[in-house]
C-alpha cells in the first residue's frame, strides 16, 4: 500500500508527520512498535535513507525511542508541566 506524497515538499517531513499523526490518534499507542525503515520504504515508496531521516527526526523530537536489534517504539510522553516548581 503506497501512500501519496507531495513531491514538491520534503518527503521525509511528510513521512514523519504521518507517523506523528498515527501516534497522536492512538493508532500507535505508547510502547507500540513503529514501522521499520524497510516497512516505511515499501509503504511510502521512498528510499531507505529518507525513511531513516524521518525516524531520526521523530527520535530527536522524543516521540519514539530506538532499541538496537528490536526496532523503534512510541516513547512515553512526559506529563505536561504547569510551569511551577515542586516544593
């Protein structure tokens, strides 16, 4: 299943946004495995390096965590802070 992408915009950003939307919607809940580079390449019809860049961006944003040999998983989001320090 290939997902249509706007080839006039950076493809890796679109792929990252698609995965982020799936996380936000609960399609990929906390702890769930996200698609691998190979799976993303097949789904979106993109190069492996593009898929790697999208996953690296999601990891840098703290949305996913990678475990060597196991894959990437939805990270637990820290609770929003109220801006007040603890007493």
